[in-house]
């Protein structure tokens, strides 16, 4: 039986056209992260499952992880997220490193999910994290990285919004105001995480099952109705959570100094499925009605290093997936045309005798940082242009007997249709024309 030519379900082959798009997305991620002083890192594809069991949460472990026992009886998983690997790496070096550590990476991750729009089994995720940052400014900086990244793709606040919450608020509401036990709090988190995806009746039923008293239930529903930062802060103050209110207020004031106000919206249902978050939590949502989904998620985590018996070192970071980002850019028409590659020049020869001079010319041009394609056989005039178009070249040359004997060549600019005669003894001028 013939083998299947298609990739494994939920994974993608990146043909040159798709790979060009991915390279474009990654180049802007790298440029933005580096513009904030973030350094690139990477880790292994496999980790021991224990690493994820410690803090990643039930859904990831029970439903999504690709795990197996290796030949040495170790229970390992293909990384479903990068944050635990990052924490493991930071735990090795943080004592000797000056802080904050600003690191970024674009790993491929695998999660066993039902493939659908925006969800696949292998995706690449831009991760940007700070460890050991002073106070709340690190949290604000991560939001700035996200906004400036989207701006670098040509997007603004009409295209996306950052829905934000703080787990310190959620904990205060559940544990102090509602007096929920740890077990009840855990269940409330799961309900809130699902709140937007289920009906009101289903929500009420789930809340009833927790067994809270009526006052606590009322507080819970009031909390779920909060929709602005001002309301959230007033709600905390009214319920005597002054410290939490002040801290959150200070954070919101900082975001306004960083010009983030237009992008941010308070959302009480944002709590994030991963267990390690302790401070702000956020998800970036597409505003386009055809693509209302999370493009990016992140938050602050204070205790991740403790799983390695290290002292706490607060961190904050984000993860942005390539699939959702591409869908976002497409739906808003923000993706540049990458249908064809981009090259500087196509050198062709019309007679076999032209090969020598063509190869020599190509060598010199490449040494001058130009992208040069050589026609690998005698190419008649008519065939040159369609090839040039497909390869996205800006200039062509044709090397025939006349050019060889005169040592002069016509350099054609395909965009302006201009033609320049240049001597092969004066390659400086030749290169200048192309670079101009
Ligand atoms: P996450 O919310 O699980 O966070 O994933 C972040 C983003 O990765 C999502 O918003 C989505 O764009 C993309 N993503 C996740 N799963 C899939 C999938 N199956 N198919 C396509 N895209 C997907 C984290 O992973 C955290 N570790 C992020 C983080 C970094 N927090 C702090 N630092």
C-alpha cells in the first residue's frame, strides 16, 4: 500500500510559500524582542512529564500532552509549552545572572487538540519573559512588547484588544470575600475560565454544585459583571480589599503612562488555564467578528522556581501562536504579499559560451550581498521573463556572443523597464545600479 503523502494530523508542511510567511512572522518577533533588549534562548523538544505536572494544570496534562516512556524507562513529553523549560533553565543560572533576565524564544510545541481554525497539534509560539523584574513595571513592559509587536505587523487598537485581569483580585474575591475553601476556589477558577463558552443556565448549575451560601453566590455574580477597571477597583474598595485595589490602581496608572490605555480592557473571566500564574493575566483578542479568538496569552508568575527548590524569582511573560497570528493578519488584510520569493537578479546566457562570464559575474555579485540566480541552461529571451517573475527578481541580464565580445552587458530593471549598458570591467557601477 502506498504511504500517505499528507503530514500527521494537525501538523503542517511548510512549502517555500508558507515558510516565507513563517519567516516573515518570526523576523518581526525577533526584531521586536531585540528592540527591548530580550535575548534569544532555546531548550530541548523533550522534557520529563514531571516538569509539567508541577504547575501546568490538569487540562494540559490529562488531555493535551504527547507523552511516552523512553528506552531508559523515563516518562517524557514533547513540550506543550515553553514556560516550564524556561523556568528550569533560569533555575540553573539565575544566581550568577544580573537581573532582570529578558529572554525570548520561538519554539514549536505539540498539544493533542482537535484540529480546527486557530487550533492545531503543532504550533510555533513566540515566548517573551522577564525574570526578576522590579515591581509592576515588568508586567507593563511585557504588555508593551505585545502591543509594539502587533504594531510592527501594521495593527492597532481597532484590530485587537488586551483583556486583562489580576489573579490577586480573583483570589481576594473567592477566598476572602466569598470565603471559598481551596477546593471551591479551584472549581470556581475552572468555571470562570469557561464562563464565556457556556450558557447562563449551565453556569448557574455549576455554581450551585459548589455549595456556596447565597451571599457568596451574589458576590460571585457581581464579580462576573464587572467590565471596566474603574468598576473593578470600586468593587474591591466597597468590599474592603483596599490593598489589592490600590495595587491594581497603581498598575493601571502605569499602563496609561506606557500608552496602553486604548488597548486594555478589564475582563473578570480571564483567569488562564495554566496553574502557575499569580499576578496579572491577559489574553489578546482579535476584534474582527470572523476571528474572535485569543491570539496571545500570558501573565505573571511568582513561584515557578520553587518547583526546583530555588528561592522565588518573580517572572512575567507571554506566548503568541503563529497560527492565530497568521489568521489575524489575513482577516485584517495585514499580511504582505509573499506569494513569490524576492531576489535581486537573474543572470542568463543565450549561448553556451556565455556560461563562464555568467558564473564569474554571479560570484562577484553574491560577495556583494546580492541575491543572484543563475539560469542553469541556455535560456532563450522569451523564457527569461516568466522565470524572472516567478523568482521575484528585480533585474535580469542576458549574456550572448555580442556581450562576450564587447565585454558589455545590458542590465534590465523589470520594475521600471529601464535598461543600462554596463561594462563587465566596471562592476562597481553594475552593483550600484542594482542596489539603488
Ligand atoms: P497559552 O495560552 O497556552 O499560554 O498559549 C499561548 C498562545 O499560543 C495562544 O493564545 C494561542 O495563540 C497559541 N496556541 C496555544 N495552543 C495552540 C494550538 N493548539 N494551536 C495553535 N495555537 C495555539 C502558554 O502556553 C504560556 N506558556 C504562555 C506564557 C509565556 N506565559 C508566560 N510566559
